[in-house]
C-alpha cells in the first residue's frame, strides 16, 4: 500500500499551489487550477504521481480521505 499526501500551499511570493508527496518518491508541486475543484486537482496530482512511479499500478484501487488539518490523502490498496 502507498499513500500520497497533497497539501495546499498558501500564496506568499507565488500564487496558491498544491504539493504532492509520498515516502521514497520525489514530490511534485503545481499551481492551483482555479477552473477545477481543489479536490479534483489533488486527485489528479495523486494519480499522475502514482502513474509516474508505480510499476504495477493496474493492480491497485485508489481510496481518498482528508486529514484533520485539511490535507488530502490518497491510498492505493
């Protein structure tokens, strides 16, 4: 099982962004797409990260949830 955490990064110098990270994989950061629902963008990022890194991705199902701090978590089981 692998978990990917996607967190919202508030604007400072750059605009709003999302960062996806998982243990052992290089994290990715994307600018917020205001045309999409934030949950949809987070799910798309997790799926893209999974496809780029997993070797047997077709054998897993993605489940999602939200942590108490508002971060999205996607698990592949």
